[in-house]
């Protein structure tokens, strides 16, 4: 959604922007500037003619910038493998895929690909766009000679979510929304919650998301072993359904080993629900801004913050108001889009 929002904002700034994607979100109608492209057609229909024009006929007098999102996909390989021209520049947003914690997932496959071709291809990138301090450090670590710019994702939820007020659940609710993978550190969250609240029927933990690593069975066994009836698992939620879940909850918890940007945090803050988030993320300002809590990777830290959030339940409404104001003030889509245009005009792109 952040990529689509950036595309729309660039169009509003009268930039020539086309979004090439393998999948178009159901909420987005097909248009001339949002194009669904199968992988083979990306090369044959859009890239090959452009390269012929630049390399042989010199008919392209404008710099064309390809802004790639992610590194472990065929799009990235195709764009970085093809011959370069002074009229073609590449910006790449790794989306957290260069973080050490991300490398641990499918580790051996990535090590092989990295050493055979991936690192060499990424070395051809003109500029990296990152959204967190962690990601900035990882780019500098692997590619010290490549320029890096840190800019947050565009957050544009005004059209996506309504202003309708939804009452909080009667039972104090901690909620996790996201993919169920090892990097999300849910074992840590569930164990901390059970240790802290046991079978307290006035507090509950709800977990929503697709199980990508087949971990739900293990987590359910942990819950059953501790007779924790106040922990529940649910199918993924999207759109209006996700809005209702967030608004009804008192605290969103994201205890990941690391998070690049963490869009769900931004969504929760926009909807007025404070957040408990890992220190290994973009959102290290939560406590300073009085809109949430920061936790380290140790067990006691999360347990203590769960208790603190519960004890501060009378103040969470004010924290939620602060959170919404914080998002409006600091993540205005048009302002971030202008910063991205400035990024595109960086000195590396002078011809």
C-alpha cells in the first residue's frame, strides 16, 4: 500500500510515474498508470524497447528512474542485470531484506544466491532508500560506496479507514496483527502474556494473521499446556475488519526480533490505539511521544511493559489521541512524496 500511495502522490505532484506490478490490489481499479505485468512481459514489453532506445538510438533525453521494492525477486534481478545507460538510474528499497534477522530466514538459499549473483547485482544500484536506522546501517555495511537516503513510508489511511468511533472491548485486549513467522517472535509474546496474566479473565491476547511458518500448532500447544483460555488465534483481517479489530483493542503488540518500518504500527497509531513495539524498529520514539511503549528482546522487558500498559489503562485514551495527532503531523503523504522527489533529484542522478 505504501508503494501505491507514493505512486498516487507523485502523480499529484505532476511527476511521470508508472507502477508496474505482478498483482493489483482489489481496491485499485486498472488504469493507464497502474499496470499488472507478468514477469516475462516486464522484459519484452517495457524494458527491452527502452534499452534499445537508450543504448543504440540515443533517443531518450530524460533520465528514467526505476524504483525497485525488495531484493529477492526476479524483477530486481532483471533490472539490475541489463546493460546500464546514463539515462537509466535505479533506486532500490530493500524493505528490510538486508537486515541480519531477515537473512536468517531461508538462510542457506540466500547465502548461495548472495555469493553467486545477488550482492554483485545490488552493487549496481545507484541509491538505496531505507525507512529505518537499522536498515541504513545494513546498507552501509554491505555497500559502503553506494548512496543511502532514509525516508519513512507514505502513510495515507484517510481514504482507507473511516472516522467512525468504535468502542473498546469490555475485556482489556492486547492484539497482534501480522504474518505468523519466526521473526515476529510470537513465542516470546505468548509466554510473557501467560506468565504475566495467567488465566485472568479480564485480560485477553488476540492473534490475527496467516501462518507462514507452520507455527500456530506449536503456539496452541503452549497455550493449552498452560490452560490459558484468554489467548486466542484468528484468521487474517483486512480493510474494515482490521480497522474494527484495532479500534476495539486497547494495545497493539509487535515484539518482532526486528521490524523495518512496521506499517501495522502506523495503522494502529492512526486509528488511536497505542502500541508496544520492539526497539529494533523505526518506532523508537513511541515512549518519548507518549503514544506507546518500547521493549527489548529479553523476557522481563515485555512482561513489564504488558503490566505497565494494563496499569495505565485509564490513560490509554489520551495516548491514542496523541498517536493520531503524531501520525498526521509527521507522516503527511504530500510532504514525504516531495522528499522522495528530492531523493530522485539527488546529485547521483545528474546526467
